[in-house]
C-alpha cells in the first residue's frame, strides 16, 4: 500500500472540541453513539472526512437532522460528510462486535465469553474501530463518556477521566459517566467493562491533590496487584521530585488483562496492562520480572506528562514520547536499584535488539520519514535508541540544565501535539544552546562506528587520540552525515590510577573523566602532561549509541576488566575480551584472549568486594545473537560451538571454586526481595550453570535440590533451566512437575513454554511442535505466541536456523494462520527473519524461498505482515 510520508504532513482541516460518547456494551454487539462538536481549523474548504474501519453505521445526524444516503459517503476507511460546517454537531450510531475482534485493537473481549471483560486498545489507530472520528494525534478533544451495560455481567464500568455519576437503569442495566477535563488525542481513549475486583490506596500529590489509586483485575489475580501499586506510588513520588510533575486527575486506574498485544498502554487516567507486567507473587514471579513490573508501571505513569499532557503531532514523532519516557523510566529504575547494573542491562538490550535492527533490512531512523503500517514502528529503534538520544541530550546539558529544559518543554507545550524539533528547541532555549545538530540523530538510521587511533609522544608527554566516525548505509539512506557524538573518556596509568586530563591549550587539568564532542568525520584530541603511555577508557557509561572499533589487546582489555572504575566499562571490557576469544574460537585460532578472559574472571571470582550481581554479569559472555552479529556470513551452529568453548573454558578454569561458592550462596537463600538477596540469586544462577558444565553430576544434584526446595520462582526457574539446558536426566520430570504445579497460571506457564523453546538443539522444532499441542497453547493469546514461537524463532538460533530450512517453512505457515487472527502479532513474529541476508548461503537460500512463498500471497495478507515482508525482502 502507499506509504505515509512525513513530508506530506498537513495540519488537520477540522478540529473536534468535544466528543460525547454513549456506549451500550455487550459482548456480541456493542452500540456506540458519538456526538462530535466540530470546528473548521483555518480557512480551508475541505469537506469533513472521518476515519472509521469495520463499523456498521446505524444512523447519522448532522445538526439534529438525519442524513439521507446521498448526503454522506462511506468507504472501507471512513466517512465523508460534505454538509458539515464550522460549529456543526455530527451524531453517529455504529455497531461493533467485540467477541469477534481477535486483532485486539479497538473494542474487544478479554477471556472467555462467559466470564471475560470488555476493553479497548486505541494506540495507534484503534479508535477508528470504535466510532467515526478524526483519529490522529494532533486532534485533541474533551471527552464525556457514558457507559451502559447489564449490571450482573458488567458490574464495573470504567473510562478515562474523573467519575461523574452512576446509577441504575431498567432491566437490570446500569450506567456510569466519566468526564476527562484534559483535552486528549483519540489514541488515549479507553473503556473497560466487566467483572473485576480492585485494590486501592489514597495518594496526595506534592501539590495537595487527593487521588484514589486503584488497580483492577479478575478475582483470581487481584491478590497479585499489591507490588504494582507500591511501584506506582514510588513512580509518582519520583516524578514529583525529579521532574516536578504532579498527577492531574482525582483517580488513577490500572486494569490487568491477559490478552494484550504489547506491554501496557498509557490511556489517560485508565492505564491498561498486560498481566505479565502487573501481576506479581513470590511463588510465580522472578526477580527480573519484579524489576520489569516496576519499570513498566513507572513507564506508563510517566507518559502522563511525556505523551499525554504533551503529545505527538503525528506518528513519525512517536519517539518524542517513547524515547523520552523510556529514558525517564531508566533513570527511575537506576535510582531504585543499582545504576551500574541498570546501565549494563539497558545497553545489553540495545545491543541484542536494536543493533541488529539497525544493521538489517528493517533499519529505520528514530524518527522515520515514512511508514506503511505504523504498528510496525513500535521498535527497539524508536524506544531504546530513542532513549539513548535523550540520554545524550541530558548528558550534554547536565542534570540542572536538563531539568530547566524539560520544565520549559512542559510549560511551553502543555496541551499541545508537538515535534522532535519542538523538544530540541525547548531544551536548547532553556540553556542558551542550539541543539538542532542532534536532529540528525533522529533522522539518520544505522549505528555509527567510532574508530580510535592513539599516538603517545614521550618527548612532549602528549597523547593524541584521533577519533573517526562512519555510519554504514541503511535501506534508502546510502550517504550518512557525521553526527555529534559525546564520548566520555578517561585515561588509565599502568598502575590502575586514573590520570588527570588536560587538553592542549587548557590552563589546568579538569578532572579524571571528561566528554569529548566528536562532530566531524575525524578529529584529534591532544592531551598534555601525560606522564606515560596511557590506556584509554572510551565511551564510559555508554555515552552514545555507537560501536567503538578498537584494536585493544587482550592484555589491556583484561587489565580494564579488573581495574575499570566505571561499572559499565568494566563489563564492556569483559564483553570485548569475550568477543576476541569468540573470534579466535570460531577460526580455530590460538586462545590468547580466551586465557586472558578466564584468568581475569577467575581473579574477580575471588574478589569479595565485588557486587554479586555485577559479578554474575561479568561472568556471562555476549549472547549468541550478539556474537552472530560479528560474522559476515552467519552459521548459527558454528557460533554456538564457539560460544560453548567460552562457557566450557570458563567453567573449567573456575573448576573447584564453583561448588563451594554455590553452596555458600545457597546457604543464604531466602525469598526476600532486597537488593542483596536478588544479587545473590543472580550470581547463584550463573554459578549453577557453570557447575553443571564443570561437574554435571554435582551440578544436576544441586539443581534438583534447588528446584525441590526453592523459596521462590527465581531459584525454581533457574534450577529448572540449568537441568533442561544441560540435558540432565532429571529435566523431564522437573518439567512435568512444574507444568502440574502451575496449571492454570498463565504467566508461569509462559515461562515453561519459553524455556523449552530456547533449548539449543537440532530437535528444537519437534519440541516446539509438540508444545503447540499442549492444551494450554493457543495462537489467540499474544503472550503465549511470544513465549513459544518468538522464544524459538528469535531466541534459539541453533534450533531455528536449521540448514534444511524446515523451521523457516514451518514458521511461514504459522505466520499465515496467525495473520488471520492477529496481524500485529504476526508482523512482530515475522521480524525473526531480519538477519536472513547475512546467513551462510545454504540457509540464506532456504530462508529466501520460505519468505518468497509467503510474499507471493501478499494480497491476502494483512498490511502489517505484508509491510514487514516487503521490507525484509527488499
Ligand atoms: N504507548 C503504548 C503503545 C501500545 C501499542 C501500540 C500498538 C498496538 C498496541 C499497543 N499497546 C500499547 C505502550 C507504551 O509504550 O507505553
Ligand atoms: Zn511508552
């Protein structure tokens, strides 16, 4: 289909001042009455054109008069009403069928017909599946919503804004009205109706507003909402303290559902959450999941200002709200836990998910210039790279300058729909700076490479660091411009001390760490008063989303792995060393780097002062996906074998030290959630994996005992994973027991499916096929599909990339089935083919054939899936 272009953006010809909705809710047929108070926007004469999809129009009135068929035009994408004037009121009545809506956009049913509840998902363009409207983010309207339904079947009725009355109706029906005083775009609309329970808490904002915080969930889940409510309160206080942002309604409602395409949705005053990111209990939730829940609750809450109060002019600006909100969440999570660990986790995610996207056929700018299907742009680039861009800006301005900038952004644009330029301008104006050069970061796709060359001159005691940048071409962008790249650097002396940094021309040294601004294709920075050839520590804290290409020797990397004062860079030095070890193992070459890696880690293993969670990360080599990115022609089996060499060598080197360390950690096991207990569990999981390699008999026995007596899900799942991944005899029995124990617990079963889907074995496809026959599996539930199919296709390179191509053809068939049910889930799953062009020739041919077979059916596929396919094959 024809792409939508950023350059085609035009302000809307019409505005809507007020949307009044009356919804008669029912599972099979809901009736939506909409009353739109219309205004012409500017002097143009364009007829009124409203968006609408899949709606059965029952009646249409303009200014109180029923329209005749010739007075309006209906087509598959909307409704045209030529007679509408400035100040007109248009009333429509449409019918929608929630139970038939398997795409989970618009109004749909979550759960079984008999007991499930109704809810909506409108971002990005779901509101047009509920009623005819101007479904674009730059049309902001005030909403009054009245919900009516059978009281016994739908006792709880919710919509955005403040409650404004409720009451009984004849025939066992009831009503509830909500008024949202804040003008909002249609994508933030939401309603919920069903049998739900809730927990609540009173909250008073820093400005003194009393707010009822409520979380709604089905009866079997309401007992698992307490942790999320605590997290919400922490997020609200943090936003008041750090950004001066207060909440602005009398209620803040959150609803949990198991049927959701994404993680959660920030609808104004009525957030809707995938249960996976809301429900928590000690028996079924891992430490990682507790942290995720806190992060997602905070993310959605933070949207109230970055996204809702100040929203996006158009969908090209998506990262304006998402990148900024991810950055805010990352800062919050860092403050709630360990900043160094959080940085390591976030950079890992970026490298695992965004770097491959930036290097493949689906590469796009953080602010793309065009799209065919906007649902396909909720990507790691828009979210995670977008957050890195905000982080660079925040770093450039410093904490106070960034706060001045965001204060001005909120003050200037409250209630508006704006652009990335508006954001950069506000940050810049508040600080007397021109930040527009950073716009290129938003417009240019691809991950910049930064190359460092160094020359030390003993005679002048000077050290010249020459930095060059280069961004490889990406689809549609052959030429790249140099970007402003802030590189935080330090210089180590050989005794592990940091050297004072003084650049040529400066009067005195300015600290031991500083930011070099690389703005040209190549620049030289000359440090003076450098007493010895230093060891550079570049890109500290991952100060820019780039790849630093360096020829750092294994010994120097090992030195930094042991001595780095920057937690992220210490981890990164270890990852680089592991990469060198991997490269050598892949070529069958000498193991200098491998030995250096193992020796450095063995020394750190005995370092009692080192944080246990950081040690666990240091002991983990890069994932197979990341390592595969290093190969010009990818053979996933060879990558796996080479990575196994790293793992086994490390296990052998740590050898006898593993079991006592495991026992010491296990002896302290408890179910508490404090940071120290979480860190111990994280290290124990890693040590257990290594123990299963070094001494399978003892490792399996320990894992079995841990599984049987686990205090919580973190230990239980870690033990199960160790048994399953190391092929233990006990694995089958443990899996069966887990399956029985958690029968009926959807979130716990998702972990069971995911774990098995990721076992790297030639027989993985048969295993996945068998799991699809499990009675708990269904293609209708996105969480289940992601747990099994995405874990397999994207998290199991050895199992999925079979040389015979069987898994490719199999996945293509599943994509066809899924596309008929839920196009956006099918499209997301299809991105598993992202790296197909870099596969070695045999697999590449198979993948191409499988994709081509699907592409041949493009006219029968959804726009979502066809768009991914077309770009993947281009
Ligand atoms: N802003 C939310 C995006 C979202 C979404 C987008 C497309 C289809 C379904 C969706 N559900 C939620 C999520 C967020 O970033 O907060
Ligand atoms: Zn978001």
